[in-house]
């Protein structure tokens, strides 16, 4: 009898162990399923600082995807900016430019108007007429971004202190101020403070001035109000003016392409981006 009870006990132990293993495997399977999918479009052409940022981003975002359990894909094929392809993604990122083809533009506008989410970096908002990137897309530059055309920028890429509006889901866990990595900061045609649809999330603090080193005096900012991160309340979107790494410009003719600074090297800047992405993906910032 004792032998029978011992045998039954052994069988029960194996069953219980098996249930624990199964539950563990099942939990792992659930947590390994991405919480949301991200697709980043980029061009990575001509400007070495923008190319450097694209390479950095395409390394950094997969690391964040593994950490926060989302899927990150990237593509240079802007023809993928169509309804069928976008239907597989909850968040779109423009890393360094914007679409120019009318069909691609129409697909992106429809995606955003139907509840899609977007992050844009730096040159993704650039428009200047005349230039290779003219302001010929009113919905994007005036309605969606609100900024209008590019006007000017500082030079050389410089560190700034940013003030943060914490009254927003993607910024509520941020400090009131933080220090950025070096960046080429832009000035815009429109005053975003006057646009009721725009909420400015980060702006340059006056302690940053003078901002830039020149050599031209117009490339050094001594005063003024400069928004650098904002959202449009009518869409799920956040624009970041960051995305221009500092390069070894003194030896540019030697083709060294040496990157001197990295955008995500600023811990708080990196946190701001990932918190924004999590919020856009329907998750709580951490």
C-alpha cells in the first residue's frame, strides 16, 4: 500500500511540475507577442549628420523594442507608404524626411485621419521654397505640423536646456528641465503658441543662450522662444526637432564621417522619445 501511495504521489508531482512548465511557457508566449508594431521610413541620403542619426536610430529602436516588447521595422522604400502596408502598423516614424509622391502623401494623411500614430524627427518637418524640399504640402506642414516653412537654424550643433510641459501623457514622467545632446535647432515660419491645435511639449530655456557658435552671427541665437517638441491635439503625433548628430566637419574632405555626438546619448532625451512612442502605441510611459 505504501508503495502505491508513493507511486501516486510521484505521478501527482510530475503532473504539477508539468502544469508549472506549461504555464510558464504560455506566459512567455504571451509576453513575447509584440504590444504594438512600428514602421520607420527613412532616406539616409546626402546629409551625413542625418545619415548618422538614421544609423543610430535603426540600432537604438530595436534595442528598445526588445526591452519594451514592441516590434520595430524600418524601410527605405517609400512606396510602402500605402494603406495595405500601413494597416499592419500602429505607429509610423519619419526618421529624416517626408514623402513627396502624391499617392504616398494621400495614404499617410488618411492613415493619420483614421487614428494612426506618428513620430517625426528633425528634417521630417523641413520645407523651404525654393529648395529641393519646397512647401508644397499644406495639410502636412500647415494643418498637421502647424509650423509652416523652415526659416533658419543655429550652427554648430549645440547642447540645449529644454523646458518640459509635464501636462501630457508622454511627458508626465519627465523632469521639468533636461539637457539634450548637440543638435541643429530649427526656427519656423509660424508661431506655434498661437495655434490652438498645438501643444508645445518642450521649448528651449533661456539659460541655453547664446546657442550655437557660428561662424555667422545669424547662426547664433541670443534670445527668443523656440519650440522643439510638440503635438497636434487633433492627431496622435509628436514631432521632435532632434535628429542631427554632430559630425567631424573640420575633416569632412577626408571622408572620415566621424560622429562626434549621438542623439540618444542624452538619457532624458532618450526617455522622452521612448515615453512618446509607448504612449502612441497605446502603452503607459515608464
